[in-house]
């Protein structure tokens, strides 16, 4: 991965993730956060993919740029893709929707 690619990914990630690490951590502790998201093909996973991603986002946001590894950039790219895809599916009522809660697990509050 080139430095230019990393710079672009970091910029896109910074735009997509509009929640602070503290706000995201607080959100991840709520029942609403834990209730949404994909939990495996049979729904038996203890934690949703988005919830686990939220914990990883907190770690990434607290790191200095020089500390970021290629797998961190890969996750950042995944987050950007998820946020972009799901913003395009905005429902009529967003404030208390599962759509919003899922996006918030990925670090983006569409009502912010």
C-alpha cells in the first residue's frame, strides 16, 4: 500500500467516522448498540460484526498515524465502504431506526 493510498484512506475514514472514540465507546455499551447487526449466518454469534468493528474503530482512532499497520488501513477502508453503502439506504425515520444504530456501531451518526 502506497503512502498516497494510506493518505486517501485516512482522509475518507476521518470523514466517515464522525463519532469521537469516547462517544463511540459509550454507544457500544448500550442495549440498542448490542441489539443490531449481523451475528453470523445462524445468528448465534455473541457480538455483531458492526459492534466488533466499533471496538476496532476506537482503537484505530486512538492511534497515531505512524502506528497504523496495513491491516488497520484495510479495516478503515472497510468502514468507509460500509458507511457509504448504508447512507444510500436512508429510511424515512432515522432517529430511532436500526439503520441509524447499525451505522453508529461503525462510528457514523447520521443525525450528527
